């Protein structure tokens, strides 16, 4: 069984154990507040196995976005393509290597859904 480790001073995925035995997943900021932007998207998948997958994919994307100095308002399609190439998607640019795993597909689904949800709220 894999051991989990506590991540401090960075975005992280927080597991929330529900009273009925279910689990929910939220992305938590370094100050221990829930990040509202991805949370609004993750709530669409409340109670499903997809919520966990999307939470971990989104937290990786959000960490990258912070490191690149980007926000929801400033990110461009070229930035998203660079990120997808970095996580293994086949894109015609550096890092665009095909991935044999599901990681790039999961990341793409989570990112697309989150970006579409944000576009609809603005």
C-alpha cells in the first residue's frame, strides 16, 4: 500500500470522509482554505470515482500554472498545449511525446472541464 505524505506550503488534494462512508476530494490552498475555482468543477463529480482522478490531475495543472505565473484570466491555448505536452500528450512542440498511460487523457478531461466551467461563470 502506498504511503501518503502531508504536503505543506503548496496546493494539495484533501480527502474528505463523509458520514455515509463515502469520500469527496477538494483542492486546498497553502492557507488551508478550499480553492473555490477547481472546487466548483469537482463538485459536479461528487460521489464518483472521477472526482479523485480529476482532483489529482487539476492540482498538478494548478501547481504548474502557478509556477509559470499564469492565472485563469491570462492562460492561453498555447500554454495549455505546452502543459499537455509536458504531461505526455502528443503535441507538435517540445515535450510533445505520446504517453502510453492514461495520465494525459485524465489531465485533458479535467483541464477542459475546469476551463469550460470557468468560462461559463465569467
